[in-house]
């Protein structure tokens, strides 16, 4: 069996012309992975819509209902940064289903990756920063409630702090939140993760990779999680429109490989989600996100996973 990869054609609904969120990156990522020979469109696993009960594990049910029906006021949509549409609502619910399916596959096989996910700014009762429902928190709460895992560690390497994840899970002892982010970046008011590692602007490949290695080398033996959810945001790249760090393409590849190896080397299953990334050249952006899937495919073969 090849590396499990999860995608759905719902993932890139149209946005108004010139909108700054790169919604087409999900489709372009699929196209790039197919063109590179890593997968075929037929081999990609298509998720179902996430049901409201599972969304409500991490979110206020009234908020879930209001968003899905389009009952959002102007201030809420401004905070979100995206217009409401039926297609976007369906995409949002489908993508959470995709992250849940990816987690199921990771538990079965040891490693699986989503071609979306990482909506870490979504809070219990409101949207923020392009994030509507928090798939990271929903995975953690769903698996813990079902008893399929005893402890989950979320390793969030998006350039922005995972504030929504931290607040939703702050009282959940067996969901360990780790945010490795640029300190001088959105959100201005930071939440309190279990482990916040604020990085100075301008940090480059070697210094960043040392932080990744040191952090995982300490935390994985400390917590012994049954699953790691890895948010592989590429907005740490030096050319990202919203990031302030200085990683190169090679640095991204090294980071993704390092995270996966730290986990698999300890027999800890890994869920990979793509997180944030912003560039006017959407094809270049898609190739950056593909580093996660390429690193995962190499690790899949190296560890003989099936």
C-alpha cells in the first residue's frame, strides 16, 4: 500500500477575484503531487463530510449551526477574512472530515497526510484568521473521547501561534499543545499553549532545525503520545507573504523529514496537515506544501510501512 493521502475536489471553491487567501493551492497541490508521480488522482482518498456532533466536540453547537447555514454577521466575516458561500461551507465541513480520515489512517498505518488542514486559529465559538472549525482540536477530542488514544501531541510549526487550538484544549490534560511560531506575528494577543516556543524574526534553517530537534527530543520521551498531529505550515519560508522567518526550500524539507523521523523512530504514528502558506505565485506555494508529502513518502518507504 502506498502512503495514504487524503484530498477532495471540494477543497478549492471559488473566492472573489484578487482575494488574498490562496484557495486554489489545495487543487494545485493535488495536481503537483500527481504530476510528480508521487500519487494518482484515483489513489487519493476522499473524505465524507464531518457530522455536526463531531464538530461540536470542539465548538459551540450554535456557532456550528450558524456558520453552516450562513447566519454570520459582517463583523464575524471580517474576523474570519473569508466571504460566506454554500460551497465554502461545504468545503469547510469536508476538510474537517478529511483531517479525521487522515488521523484514522495514521493510526492504522503509522503515517498519513492530508492535502489540507491545520485550521488552528478557529476558536470555540468564533472564526478567525481564515479558520472556521479547528480540525486539530477536533481530531484530538474525537480520538480521546473514543478511547482510541490515551494522549495526543499537537506539534504546530505554522509561523503563527495556534491560539484557537490552545484555548479549546487548555483544560484537556491528554491533549498536549506545542506551538513553534514567530513571536512577532499574528495573533497579537497570544494564547497559552502547553508549550509555546516563540522565535525571533529572521531565524534561518540551521537555528530553526535545532529548535525542532531539541523540542521533539525532549517532549516525545516526556509525554509518550499515542499520536502526533503535525501542522507543517510553510509560512515559515523566507518568501512567504505573511511570515517573518527565513527558511529555504531545503530547510522546509529538512524540517518535515526531521519531525516525521523523530516520531516514527519512537513508533509514534503521525498525522500530517499542511497549515498556512501565502504567496502570489500559487504554483510555487503548492510545491512548498508538497515538501511534507514528499518527506512522508520517503519515510514511508524507509520504515517499510504498510
